[in-house]
C-alpha cells in the first residue's frame, strides 16, 4: 500500500471514529476526496471514486472537439479515458502542474480517469458549509459545481461529469 493511500485511510478512520454532538450529526455531511490541480483545490464525493492511483503511463490521444481527453491508460485490461478537468470545465490553467495521480471515477458503468497533481485526503463537509460559488472559478459552470467550501475547495459533480454527452466519443 503506498503512502498516499495510507494517509487517506487514516483520515477516514479518524473521521468515522468521531462521536460529535447531536447538532453536528443532524446536518447533511458530504464525504469528499480533495485533490490539487495547478494552484487550485478540487474535490469529488467519495462515493464516485473507484480508486486513486499513481500515473505510470498515459498513451496520448488527440480527439477533434474533445481536447479535454488527454489520453488513455490500460487499467488491468480495461481501456480508460484520461480527462483534464480544467479543459473539460473550461477552467483557466494556473501554475505548473506535476500530474502525479489519477482519480478513477465510476457511475452507472461509466468510468473515467481524472488527472491530479496531489491527492490531499478525505474530508467531511456539512451542507451548511457550502457556498454556491466564489470569485476565481469563472469557467466552471454552476451545473457541474456542488459547492465551494470555506477553504475554497470546489466540490465537483462527478455524476454530471460521467453522464455528460461530451464524454461519449463517436467511434465511427
């Protein structure tokens, strides 16, 4: 088990062991996996994450009209598209990127890999803590945004990403 996975599991165990007061328990809590891409922080709900892995090799791929698909990987015999969410959501690139990790998202049989520089851990976020938006996310459409945390982490709608028609490639 790699160090990043150990950190994530340790954070999750701490949170699950927490016995908060009744007021905290009554609020809706989202369990998110937070990651960094360039200088920005993003997250997906943990229920959509199939796995997190280090990037070993991506086969570059150019698809006309789908520049957000940067390539494909072979994941245990399954070919998986790799998406740069900055290009998919129209978010301007900021800073240098290391692209060391891949978050494999899954929903209703659809799977896609999402690039990340660093995976920061699993956190709980209450619904009351979420804002609709904040200055600096100009390109991100509200349809694809669940909300923004107080530390400016954009929680993205994985379900809408995985069911978006732009991800369906015409194979003719």
